[in-house]
C-alpha cells in the first residue's frame, strides 16, 4: 500500500494546496480545496494516470451563498483524496464519465437531487424522481439528521407544515 508521504510529491505537482489529516483508522486522508469546478476533468484525468479510482461524489444542500458544495473522493492505493469545491447556479461541472464509468450514476444523482448542472454527459436520464419534480428537491426535504434528532420535534413539525403548504 502506498503511503501518503510517497504520493505527496506527485500530488503537489497537480495541486497547489493539499492538506493531509490523520484518519481515525490510522490512515491519512488528503484534502484539496479547489476554487471552483473549472479544471476538474483535467485533474481527474491526471489522477487516473497515477492510478486513482473514483470512490464517490458527494453533494450538499446549497449554502448561504447559494452554492452547492461538492466533494469528489478518490482512492489511490488505499489513500483517500477528496477534491472539494462549490458550484454556483450559473456554473456547471464537466463530466468525468469518460474517465471513471462509475461517475455516471453519481453525477446523475447530483444533477437530479441537488440541481447541479453537469455538461458533456452522454445522457441525463433521471435515476429516482419523475421528470415533473423540479430541481433542488433536497432543499425542501428534511435531512435524516434533523428527523432523527428528538430535540428538534417542534422544528420538524414546523418544517413539515411549511413544506406541505408549498405543494
């Protein structure tokens, strides 16, 4: 298994700022904050060339600046590298499906549930929701963490009532 220290020189040629954090399992994780989605496909291509595999693409609900935070997590021989960036409504992310076939469903999920635009894809069929459901559906749903928090009972019912009134 490759150690993060051995990967850092290669990765530093790709990324100006890379952070290494010790993980709970004794393995370091590597993090890179990108200024935006531009250049993601080129970075993914470079990671592919050094043997990276795409593990997951994670999206989060829009933040206070109306941007959707995304995290692309790769595995490099047991070392986890996550590229983080924010996508604003007027921006789009270039697909990485030609490099990593498993990105297909992951990108479609991000498009469908978080209303993030991804360009260059071969098709954009929805995975889960009917075409009549508009984008940003995750902004209207109640996160599991809120639902399972018994201290938020009042807030939960207020949110259910508020959501029900809009539809």
